[in-house]
C-alpha cells in the first residue's frame, strides 16, 4: 500500500468523486472546465494528451476522467481503452467529450469502456448532472467492493477456522477410535468383530466389550442421539462407565470379597444408567443401548435392550431371526424399567447387533432399508465372517444408499460361535 493511498484513506469521505483528470489538447477548453470543477470543490489534474494522461494514471487513480474524443496521437477512445486495462484498485468514471452524436460512434465508445458522453459545447448544468450520476454509480460500486472485501476476508477467516476445526476433529476421531483398541477378539469358542462407521469426523455410536471371568464377557452397543462433537463426548463418558481396563469403575461389574467380579444383570445396569443420567448429568442427549452378557461355554447370552434395534440371529443353516424387548432409550423417562431376554447360540450361529443407522439407511428415493432389508443382506453375507462380514455389510449399505456417506452413524457387533 503506497503512502498516497494511506493519506487518502485517512481523509473523510465527502463524496465518491474527489480527483478529476481533465484531458484535452485545447488549453482553453481545459482552463474553462478546470475553473468550473474547482469551484465545485474537486481536485483537478490537467493533461494535454492521452499519453500524458495515461502516465499520470499509472501513479494515481482518478475518480472521474473527462476526456476529449478527438486528440492528436492517442485519441480519447484509445486512452479510454488503455485506462480500463490498467490494474487499479478503484474504478474511475469515464466521460467522453465529443462533438459526435451518431449512435454508432456512441456504441463504439461504450464498448471500449466509456461510461457517459457529453456533447460539446459543454453545458455547466448538464456536466454537473452527469457528474452526480457518476457519483451515485461510484458510491454503489465502492460499497459493493467494500462488501466483497469483507466477504472475502470473512471467508478466509472461516476457512482458517474450518482448517483448525478439521484438525481438531481428526484428532478427536483418533481419540474416539482409541476407545475400541481391539476390534476383533478371538476366544476358544467364538470370535467377536466390531465396527464404528461415523457419518462425520466423529459420531455418537460406541461398541465395546469388557471381561467378566474366564468363561464370561460383556458386550455393549450404544447410539447417542445426534452424531457430532457433543455426542462423541457423551460416548467417551459412557466408555468410562463400562471400562474394560478398570473394573472398579465398570457399573456392569460388582466387586466380590475375594477380589473377583460378578456381573450386574444387564437390565439393572441400564436402569442404573438411566437414573444416573437423569439425576446427575445435565444434557439434552439420550441414547439407545444393547447390553449383553456372553457365556463362552454354553453359548448363552443374556441381553437387555433400551430402544436399540433388535439383534439379528443367523443360525448355522442360514435361517434369520430377530428378537428383543424394545425398551425405552436411556435418559428420557425417570424410573424406566428394562427387561432381559436370552439367546442361545450353537456352533455355526451368529449374533449381529447394529445401530439404527443400518435399518434406517435410505435409498436415493428415501425408502429405508428396515428390518426386512437387513435380513436379506444377512442372507447374502452368509458365507462371510468376522471383519470381512462387517466390511461387506457397509459396502452393501453404500450400494443401497447410492452414496459413500450415510446420514447417520453405523456401528455393529458380530459374535460368531465356532463351528464344531
């Protein structure tokens, strides 16, 4: 930014036109117009030719140019075209002074960048009226330029903030992924595969497990309302309540006098979480949940359901079953009670627990996959297993939706009992 521009910006704006460049090879014509313009309060600079005027414009940008059309050397049209080609911060209003009145000539002048015309001899009142019109146009143009500048600066700032948020969200995603350090578990009698597929950087779904004793372990699937940062923070808090590494903090386990732990019935755990969230945690969020206690030897699974979709059981012969008690989501109704139910898995059977992001996945017309569609997918995937099964499930959901991104988070737990 040059020193002259800084000085200009410090002066109060009394009008859009301050500096007038008067270009005419006739010294007498310049003196007449210059006297009139100076009396009106404008700063006037004179030039006797188009080339002289152009050199001046390279150092200062006039607000208004009054240029004769017919001049030796560079005429008014050529000067106007060259003036427009200069890269200036401020637009200059250009009036051609001419004795020409033919329409074709006027059109040519407008096409080359002139804003207006005045027919010689110049009438002082008409000149002032044309300058007033130029004032209005320049004022609007500069207001628009200023607004565009503010918009550009705002967009750049928003882009900077977005980049910072994007980095923070990526870090938050890594932290959320760390809540599930082991996504594939292998036991003597079964395997467990888990997945989290967030619709954004972070999501409100959570799946996990915790050990109980040598023959039992717990599984859970949680879907917090929403799928943004606040939902992700809630999943982190819930992961602490069902900790696999710190059993004393796990609400699903009860310490015994001999140092071992006994599982709290799943329905009781969910009821306890419901009351805790309503009494002690101020949040607008609620969550659905499936909590399961798995017996590795008998294949007996005790489950409690709190608004989460029904679990899907696929038998070794391919038959598909869905069962459950439904139940209210956690954090909505004080004193809500929850029921338990059991599922028995034999060798070759599998249990699939999914969030509603799967059953409520829409196709391009808005039709949802629903439970029937999920059963059909299970039949298609009968020969897949483990992580491969869950990856294939997501792929089929993307094919159904016609998009790689889903409107909601999708999470799942797949428990498969080994074939004998």
